[in-house]
C-alpha cells in the first residue's frame, strides 16, 4: 500500500472521533409549539425536505401584443389571413418569454420546469379547487379529481360523450400511421383567441390586443351544437374565440360551455347553423380510448395547430405512464411522450395507431430546475381522466370542486422552533370574498386542524379539503397571534363557479 492509500482518510476525521447524528426528539404541545425537552416524540414523520422552489414557466410567443391604435383599421383580428407571412414573422423563438395569449396571462400550451422531487413545500400556496386560487407563482396544484377515470380494457373505445356517429376506427391496431391520422384528422380543429387589456408601464398604461392559438378535438354533438374539447389555459381570459374547421372557408365563432381549472380542461360549442352556412353538413367525432392502461413504447401521434400555422402531425412513443407533473401551480396526471408538442398544440389530440384519442395534449418541458434544456418531453391528459370531466362540463357547464380560499405555506418543525410558531399551515393571504374570509380566517393565522384532524403541512390540508364536498360546513382550528386558539366554521365553495372570487 502506498503513502496516499494510507493517509487519504486523515482529513476526513482528524480527531478520530465517532460521528453521531443528532437524534434529539421533539413534541408538539397543546398550542402546536415544539417541546425540545420531551423525548417521547418522534419528529421524523413531521420533518420535511424541500426542493428548490418552483421557478415558474418559460413561455413562447406566437403573436406579440400590439397597441390597438397601431393595428390597421381594415384588418380584423379574426380575419382568415391571421396566418399570413407577416404574422408568422411575429413568432418568436422557443426561448422567448411571453405568452401567445398575452392579456389573459396564458399561452396556448405550457412549457414547464421539471421537478426532480415531489415535495416543494416551503412557500407553496394551496391552489385551484381544493383550497385556494390558481395561478400563484408559489402555488401547488392538487385535486382528487385527477384520479377520476373510466375503467376499461385496452382497445375499448368511447365514441364521444353522447351516442354519436364517430370516425371509423378499427379495434385492431393499424401498422399505418397515415391510416390512423386519416381517421381522426378532421376531428382536430384549430382555435384562435383574442384578448384585450391595458399594459402597465409604471407611470402610464397602453391598451393592447393579443391573439393566441391552440387546438381542440370534436368529441360530441346534439341537434344544434357541436362540442369541442380543449385546454382551459387556451381560452382563459379570452374575449373572443373562433375555430377553424377543415372544410370551412372562414373561422367560426365559439362559445365557452365550461371548464375545470384543476385538470386544465374546457369545452367549447359551435352552432350547427354557422357550420351549415359554411357548407359543412356533418362533422367527424373523435373516438376516445378511455382505458387506464397505456403501453410504454407504444407508438403515438400528436395532432394540433402547431405554431398557430394550421394543423400538423408529429410522431413518437409513450415515454411514461401515470406521471404527475406540476404545471404553473397545477399538479396534473399525464402521459409522457416524445412526440413533439409545439406552441399551439395545446388542446390537440394524442392518438394511437388505431386512430383513437388516448390523451389531450397540454404541456412540454422546456428546462429543468438547474437550467438545463430538455427535448422530447411532452405531456397529455389521459382520455380516462378527460372524458368523464368533459362529459360533466358538457351536461352541467361546470365541474364541482371544493375550495377554501386561502394561500399559505408550511410551518415545519424547524421553522416552528426558530420562530416560535405552531406547526401547521401559515395563511399568507385570504382570497377576497372567498369561503375563508367569510368564515373569519385572517392573514397570519396558522391552521392546525381541519374537522378535528391535525394539519401538519399543506399536503395534509389539500387532501382533507379534497375529501370534502362543495357546500360542506367544516371546522377549522387556527392559532392567532401566536398564542390564541380559535375555531371557525367555513362553508366550502366551488372553485369552478364563475362567481367564485379568485386571485
């Protein structure tokens, strides 16, 4: 053995002392404070490891917002020449921050940063339907609605939400991508949105108009309407929405039937009379495969309004199944694919080689948390989750999801000891007009229990609210001003109610 091998560990422990981990145990007293002297409490189950806070979403721009005054008076924002060469030059490269739907704060697809761990708990807000509003930079998405699915065996198909005439699809997988595309292509449509607003430049504001592009899938019809599925973020905040059908000379106005923020799904409707005026007597209804099983490596095709330039198709395979990703504060259960999902593809179809829609395209990964670029990582909402939600929206105009109406962050055992705060969820803001405000919950309160169940962190509170129903009266235990225990009763609201106050 050489000198290096003999002495390489000398600096690791120069005093040659035994290293021991600090296993000091703690307990929580009646007010939620940490008692470091009581050895009867095991803190391990309350300790948390935090990821680097999620840094947000890189977006891409399809059309740069312009001052309404600069727009030619003879050019409509909804003219059929929106995809002219001049407008295409406005498309920025993939690393440009911004949003195609600027003015509503959303782009027609998502680019996200990959979380290498699931628990990014410090500073996160209770989001969407379960406890508070959507869209906060520190928000987390959560919802028991993600697990809703229609069971079935692979190969079983769901021909629209209603009993309708669907595109002919063989139950046996076809080896031809072109056959699969041909069977569903006309059921995928291009969506154009228009929004208006005021851009704030500090000492002055400037009016603007912004256009966005997305995709949709025809999934149902009745005597007077045709129904199109898309992503909620595609139409969020838009004042005008129009759809381009394959056989129509002009785009046709569409109406929002309803949406579900938690699953990023929305339903649009188009009047059949408007279609007939364009010479369209019949439409193709996509066939959905609602089985919960997808096969890794299975070949798939993504169809959508890529870059807002009209429909295109890309191919790939199933890269991962039953995956959960955080997209702008929403946790979505998705299928991962390496088929290219580009700006404008949101709301389009992910199709297997039988021509059945197995997912609604919704997001792609742009960079990881360390800034590295990522390619070939796209996500789609599985049809097993999407179809029952689309059906409920089509029939009722909404999906009921309970929410409390606060944002907050975890108070861990470490923070509790450092700042002498109770272990629980610190309320960082209360949604104006929301359930929590009506119940008397205030900013700075610490939620320590929900219907007499201890609340140790945000995930616990989200899960407890998710197990409740809209309209339930729930008892919330809080600590106010660090030392006063207060119980309040809140009536849970519906986050998807148009009248719901949100931040």
